[in-house]
């Protein structure tokens, strides 16, 4: 066979393997929709009037006229879209467009038209579109036109229909357009298309691990032909934040989930020197207040925890009331903002959402001297590390040895019931970033949009007057490109009015570039379609999503999906939570936790398995989520995380089995491609600074075992060592939804250090990832340089297994290496507790590793 025939045969074999994987868990008639659905809901006509005898509606709303229609579309239980509701209108014109990434094995898409009612919404009709109408493969003619195509490759398909609801003319019509673009035809650019913030060039970016990096990690060399040209110099986050605030001249903007005014940005000798100097106290509250006294505009925007009061700290302990009281009487503009319900919510639903969801964004924007000393520029910090208690830590992660020194007044523990004088403290692992240059304009804009919606617009500085609104003048020649993304909606954010107008008014969907043709169909008033195997051009007619008519920025979710899909070699993730893709769970798949990250990762691995290409995914999670591990909330979180992981493992195992059945390969296992880890610390009694005797059961146990999980609070993904996604969003529905918690994330890359199909780059992101791995493993293993290789996977797993023996062993020792295997294992198609755990419980607890489904706490709060 010639080269083309070999390539075509390999592609056909790959498609065959993937088809076996998807059909193994699907039902008859199901198809794999993997790509993007572009849907436009145009109008309904001649709908039934279900409100003609609406006595309940008359009593509750003083209206009794016509139905109040809106449209939803679903793939099984997964909701793709929900339009605005139109009051008293039997012929509503919607003209709303939606761009919906999909990774679903399904028999079709269901459109539902509903009548909004005060008690229970009623059905006005529905229409089912079989997936087979959207899935079409290339033909001989297509391959003749483009020899790079192979049998099994999917086409781009568009449909335009006017359908009778329920197949009945008397129920009225729904007009819509739907287009399926398969993943192979979507752009693989570094820029995420179709989102609110476009990327900016000419930036300098710093990448941080932990609030402090003491430089004790093994040395990392990188760059050049042999990857040893330069030495990575780790920056120190809280030191850099302190210096930046001290040097601010015009403004300081701080957005936080929690801000503790009593915590110190500096520790040890640096703290003593700063206090002796007397100019700027590193205590957060006093530092901000002193800068405001200099005439610097200091705006603090903190989440208002509805459960906290002047007397009670609240369920989340965010210190919002303490900050509120501290800044009274100062020149700091402090605003405490809750999440908001919408006009479509009842009073109870609105209050519930304010209690359940949070402003989770954490970032700082301020002006600083330029690095070259010529004038001033903008600097932004963005990531997972709050300016609050318990966050200051370094790679040593002391348990008992810093209670009276570095962590005096900052001994934080939420995983066990222990006293500050006794310990252990809860070690903290986290990730952050900073950026200088034009991209900070977008970070400032994000702050301003929230402040204008829930704060006082007049308290903002004029960036144009200060010269901080010009991309050209802020370009510092740095080799970094950056793109901001968010999870937030118009209930709590004032989007750019021009973008808002364009989104709400844009009804364009060009049909000119495709060859549409009419199709005669039963129960359909009009039907047109097109198919193409080659036209890839995709125009996004808006940069914000819509839900119930309100604007939604869900670009964090879209950004994660985009970069997973363009991954060629490996993915490294750190996240506080990991749950989603409920549509692929073996049970409870009606739970509204449909973010697609887990499904996308599993599909990416399956694709690489089928193509027989090396690929690896490394995921770092906390051993358990913060809280007492036996508590119902913690166990409920662990349950949803476990079913997510189980679904991924099952799908990857199906791909491996299909590949082994199709070839001479044998002995392949899930851990060759996908591995999940946690971190743990252990130290002997020498040097302990505990000053209290053991009283509680937890204190007695931990005083003897002297170990604790290192809590993973990071929110980061690195793909192919060429792009880093760092922000505040966890991998769960709260963070990815866009209408639950507010989140923010910065994606950054060096334009001179991008991956190719054959290799990964050796730039700063590569060095940073090596530094993170050296910090958590205690070694700079040469195999880490090629993370997609089996040798690297085996090396990481060997380190984790050896550390696990030390962590659960009877001998108490100092652990310099912290990487542990996550305490689950995959066996017989199921996730089980790791072998050796007593009764399947976490060490030193009676808490089940696999979690327990809560029958009392709503899944909305847990996912």
C-alpha cells in the first residue's frame, strides 16, 4: 500500500475502534455527537393558548390572556439551551442563537416549547430530531475532492426546519436552524474563538506555586537543544503582591472570595524587617488602608456570605463581616456583593441562590512602575490563592513545626477537629499567576463591570485619563499572549453595552456559503439541509451565551474544552473538585452537572488510544474536599466525584479493549493513559511547636500518626507544555456553569514556544510544570521532560506508590516527597477503595473513600 492507503487504513481502524467504544454503552440508533451544535431558535407560530382558563395565573399575576412561551433543547437529560420567555404571545419571535459544544452519544435532540406558569410550566409541544439527520460521513466524491479525508470522517451538516409540534398542525409550529460541526472541522488555534475577551499580545507573565516559594525544590534547567540552557527562578507570590501594593500610585483593585484583614503577606525575617522599617505594615487590612490614606484609590470587592453576621462568622468563614467593620472609617471603598437570583426566580429561589452560590473570583489589578523605569504600567494577579487565613505555605508544608513561628495566628484546619495550639495545621497547595501588559486592561474591565453592577461607578478611576487604556502603549515587548475568560451573567455583571446590543440584536446566520436543498418530510412544514466535508469557516454571531434571555459569559468552560480538544501529547490538571459530564454517568445522570470536562478528557484519551499515539493525563486532587470527611456534604461531594471518575475509566477501558481486540496489542491498562493523584505530608516529632496536650480523638490520632493530606486548592490546566490555564474555577458545575459561582481565568502562552504534532516546546510553561513536579515529588527526574511517554507515567506512579507506603506505614518519618496515588483503584469496571485501606476509609478517619450519596443536601449545592 502507498502512503495514502496506509494513512486511510489507519484512520479507518481508528474510527472502527471508536465506534465500538461508543456503541458499547449506547442504545440502538444512537450516534456520537462530538463537536459543536450551532442552534438558532427563530420563532413559533399559532401556539395553543393554555392560559385561557388560567385561574391560578389570574390570582398570582393579575394576568389572564395567552400562553407565555419559551423553548428548550435537550440531549437526553442534558439541557443545551433555554430561550427568553415571552408573556402573552402565541406567535413569539425569538431569534436567539446558541453555540453548544457536545460530546454525547445520543439518539437525538429534543426541542420543547413550554408555557411559563406560576405553579408548574405546561407543555405546548415538542419535536424530536434524530441524531442520524446530523451525522453524515464522507463519500467517494468527497475523498476525490480532498485526498486527506478518509471513510468514517464526519461531515458538517446544517438543517433548517419549520416543524409541527407533537406532529400536529393544531399545536403550532417551531422554526429553527441547527448545524453540527464535527471536532475535526473546528479551529485548533491558541485563541479561543467566539468569546467575550480576545487575546492580547506583548505581555510578561509569571507563574507561581503556593503563596511562597522558598527555592528549596530541586533545580530545573530548561530550554535550548538539550533542554538545559536556562535555570528556572521561582517567583514568590505574596512577596510580589506586597511589593506591588507598596508601589501603587493611582489605584488598587482587589476582588476576593475571602479577604482576612489580619493576615500578613510576609513571614519570618521579612516580616520583622518590614515592621521595623515602619513604612508599610504587611498586615493586609492596614496595608490597604495606609495606601488609601496616600490618595491611592483602593477598591475592595468581596463576596457577601449571607450566612455571616456581626456576631456569627458564617458557614464559609470568609471574614466578610470582619473586613466590613475594619474598613469602616477608612478611605478604602469596600463593597460586599452577593450572588443574585433572577426575575424568573421566585423570592425563595432568589434567596436560595444568594445563599448557595458565591463570587469566587480572586484577582488584583493595580498600577506599578514599568520594569524599564520609564513611566507606569498595569499589573494583575489572578489565580486560586485568596488573601486569607491558611493560604501562606511553601513546598515544605509543615504540620507541627511552624505553629508558633511562620503560622502563629494563622493555624488553619478544616479537615479535623484540632486546636491551633496542638495542630496539625492543614497544609495548602495552590497555583497563581501574574501579568504585566495589555491583557491587564481586560482584568481591569472585568473588575469595573462587576463594580458598576453591584458597587458605585463613581468610585472607579478613569483609566483613559491615566493612560492605561491603550494596547500599544501598554505593550512591554513580552513574549506572552494571554486571553481572559469568566463564568458570570448579567445579574451581577454590567457587560459592555455595545456587546450587549450586538448579542441581543444579532440574528444573522449566513446561508450563502452552503448549497442548501429542500427535503420533503412528514410532520414538517418546511425542511432544508446542507452537507459539506470541506468548508471549515465558522462565524460566531455573538460572544456571549444566553439563558432565559439574560446574557451569560461561560467562556471558562469553552476555553477548557477548546484546549483539551487541541491537545496532542498530554494534559496536566490541578483542581479542588472534579465532577461533571453527568450524561455519561452509569447512574444519577439526570443530575444537573453537565459540564463537559470529564467527557472531553475521556474522549481525547479514547481518540489517542484508537490512533495508537502516546498520550497521558495527570490529575491532582485533594484527598478529600475541605471539611470533616464523615460529614454529609463531604461524602456527597466524594460520591459525585467518584461517579465522574468511574465513567471516565470505563470509557477508556472500553477503548483499550476495542484496540486489543482489533490488533496484536495486549496488556494495556487505563493507568497507561490516565492517573489521578493527591498530596500528603508527614513529619516526625522533632521540632514540633505544639504547646497543648492531645484532648480530642482527632488530636490523639494525629499526634500519633503525624500525617495530613496537603490540601489541593489549585485551579490549573497545562496542555502540551505550550498553554497554561490558571484561575479560580474548579472542575465542577458551580464553576463552569456561568450562572452559579462567578469565576475568572487567564490562559497564557508564549508565541515562540508552541507544541507541534511531533514534540512539546521547552519554554517557560514547560519549565514551570517541571518546577511544580519537582516541588511535589522532591526530585527533578529526567523522565518528567517527556510527560506523554510511558517512562514518565511509570516514573510518576512509582514515586506515588513508594510515598504511599511511607504515608500509611507504621513508622513516622519526614516526607520530602509528597506525591501520592489517589486512594481509589479501578477493578472490574468499577471504582473501589485502594487496597490496604481499613474498611475502605481514608487514613485516620472513619470516612468512606468512595463517598456516600446525600439524600438531604440538594445536588445543586454539591456539584
